[in-house]
């Protein structure tokens, strides 16, 4: 029996009492992935990206482990909800225009002490001030650095379109603007190098592309390390009490941790290890989050149809954004249908061994987005479900 076949047998036994669709997290794999992130971080704390987990129980589980500290959230409303639930260090990774939530933040000392918001433009400070609704609490803010690699005199840009702040002088100027503005305190810098941390460098069947990605990423790491260090020096000259410099992501943990200027690493997807993180040379994780769909039809030899399963991930549309049939091994989509809203035909000889009602296990392309499809996660240890925990959706929270 192959390791994957053994996993399938465990998951089928663990969920035999549950009808599909069902989503699970294998806790042994989850914990092993957490240990690997800590090892790669080399002693620097890991701030957990909540969008890649979207389950409070699992956020609490990982933050109870040595080597993890704090949450990186994705909306202000989520940040306040987590702070009210007892999480004491929440960094909002994206600027917000939620005026109601800013009013709540500025009016509550506990929330204001726990939540740090992201800014990269003076207009965002104006928006926050206008939304205070009489609240006078000091707002903790973090500056975001643009990490993109620019070549050919800036004509070619590689990396996400995020912050407009790129050069040390730009961040230092905004830091001075914050220092002059009552009601705000600059506490951190964030720089997410998505073109390194979020792009696999070992694309199956494409050796030349893989080599090009590795060369690009090596150049990007060198350029960013020097620029990030210069930015930190410039900002610390304005705000010497800066509390943290956050960087990285699952795919670049050890590289970012090696930079002296960085004080903490962000990671989240590496806990679940979705399919987009299969193609990396820098680490190998264990798939921990899966979902199962039931067989409901047998249209012919070598074909079964499962219920639903059309759960594409965000990002530029493409085959890499689709879930993949994972267990049993050897199943593939019908290229004319793909994963469907209410039915998904699957092809392959493994289909002939499946009976009506059997589970087919899939892996989502991205991490936490799976939780937007399920109210709960079944936590599996060995061949048993040991707990059922709500996702954000299961708690009635759909932040995006």
C-alpha cells in the first residue's frame, strides 16, 4: 500500500460515519508542517496568516506552539472580531476603508492595543481620522514596502501591485507624517515578497521555466534584502521604537529569516499545504487539509461522477486554480467539464473500483479559501475524528 493509499484508508475510516461533502484537517500533518515552518524560521517568530487558516480553533492550536506569535489578518472587521475573542496581537495585512470598524477601533482601548492597521498613503490616515466618531484611542500603524523586482530601468515589474512605497525616502517621509499626526503610532514595517514566497520554482514538466523562476527569485531576494535593510534604517531614524519588521511567506521562510533587518516571518499556507505549494525546491510539506465529495453516478467504464466540487481559487484564472482529485490516486477531470457546480465527472481506471456513495478526496488550490465552502472541519488523528470545529463561515463570519 502506498503512503497515499494508506492516508485514503485512514480518512475513509475516520469519516465513515459522515456523509460527504466533508472537509478534514489531518492534525499529524498540520503539526508536522508547523514544526517545519519553525525550523526554517531559524528562531524568528512566525506570525500566522489568518486568511490561510480561517478557523479560530486551529489558529489557537498553532499559536500555542513554540515559535509562533501573533496573527496577520485580512480585514479590519476580522481583526476586531479576533481581538474581542482574546487574540492580543493582530496585524491587519491590507489597508481598510471600513469606517464603522475604524470608529470601533478608535473607541475601545483593548482593541486599539491589540490591532495594528496597514497604511501606505497619507489619504488612509485622513480616512481613519474622519471615521473616529469621537474615539480618541491611539491607532497603531504599520507601513508596507513594495517588494517587486524591477528590471530594465523599471520597464519590467515582477511582483504584486500592492504598496506605492518603494524607496527608503518614501517610507521615511510617511513615517514623519505619522509622527507629526496626533492619534497614531508607527510600530512596524511589512514587506511581502509574493513573487518569491508564493511562486513555485519546480514546475512539473517545465524545466526551463523552473530554472527561469529560480534565477528571478535569487535576483529578487538579493535586491530586496539590500533595499529592505536600507528602508528599515531610514524608518528607524524617524521611529527608533519600531516594534517589528515583518517579511516572508511560506515559500521563502528560511531566506527571509536570514535577513538581519527582519524580526518576524509571516506564514499560513504552509500549515495546510494546498496544491499550489507542491512545486517548491525550498521545502516539502504534507497535505493537511482535504475535502471529499461523494460518488453519485457511474456513467460508464472508467468514469464516476461526484457531487459538486467546483471550488476554484482566487487569482488569475487557470488550471492551477482548480482543486485536484487526490485520493484514490489516478483520477482526472474530463477536460470538457472540469470541476462543476453540482457535478464533476472523473476519469481513470481507479473509477471502476468506486461504489455509489464512496468518497473521493480533493486538495484545494489555495489554503484558507476551502473554509469558505464548509461550515466545519473534521480534525483527524490517526483513523479517528477527534473533534469538529467551526470555520469562520461556521461561526457566521464571511469577511470577504
